[in-house]
């Protein structure tokens, strides 16, 4: 079974719901939502303003929607993420690898927290080919961010 959930995101990747502006929520049971302050009927905790939990910063969502990229654009290596960005004003199509900081995945996209600006074009298909060509040329790549050789070869011995 597969389900799809849709949500508005703020620039920091948090979920924003304009319907929660001015509401009070239980921090332990976010499904408990009231129009006035009070206690959670499940655990007895004090309800807190939805804004304090980051659910209702509608102004941030409208002023700064998050920057997202297709999930296929990101090459992931543990904690690092690299995208290939098209360089403008070049004779031939030229791409440079750039390390980015990704936020949450949202369906087929990632929220980009830093390392990329709106309007920059990223490779969404063929990025592994670009990366492997750079590795062969000993240039900076996903697995070798400093570039250069990957170490000496090895010898299987000779008879």
C-alpha cells in the first residue's frame, strides 16, 4: 500500500499549516488542537501555541518558500551530498560539482538548506556519468572531493 501526503513547507523545511495560526497544541500529542489554552486530555500537559512548535509560521512560508531539487539530482555519500551545477557563459556545456546541505526529503524532492541558489540549474539525469568521468581524470568528485589520484595501483605479482 502506498500513500501520498501533501504539506506546505517553510524555508527551513518545517511543515506549515495556516489553519493552525492562533491554535494551541499538545507537544506530546500534536493531534490535540484547541482554540484556547488548556491541558491535553490525554497526558495533562499544558497546550502551547502552534507557532512555538513551528507549525504555523505562515508568513515565513509565503515570504521564503523552500528551495527544492529533484531527488535524482543529489549524489549521496553518507553525510555528504553533491549536485552538479551548470556553469553559464561557457562555450560547451560545463558542470561543476558542489557540496550541498540537504534538509528533509519531500516526495521526489529534497529541501536544500545551503549550497545552492534559486535559478541555478542542476543535473537530474546523467550525474553519475559526469562524476565518474571526473574521477577518471583525477578531478574533484563525489567520492574524492579534493581530486587527485586515489592512491597507487596494485600489483597482482608476475610469474
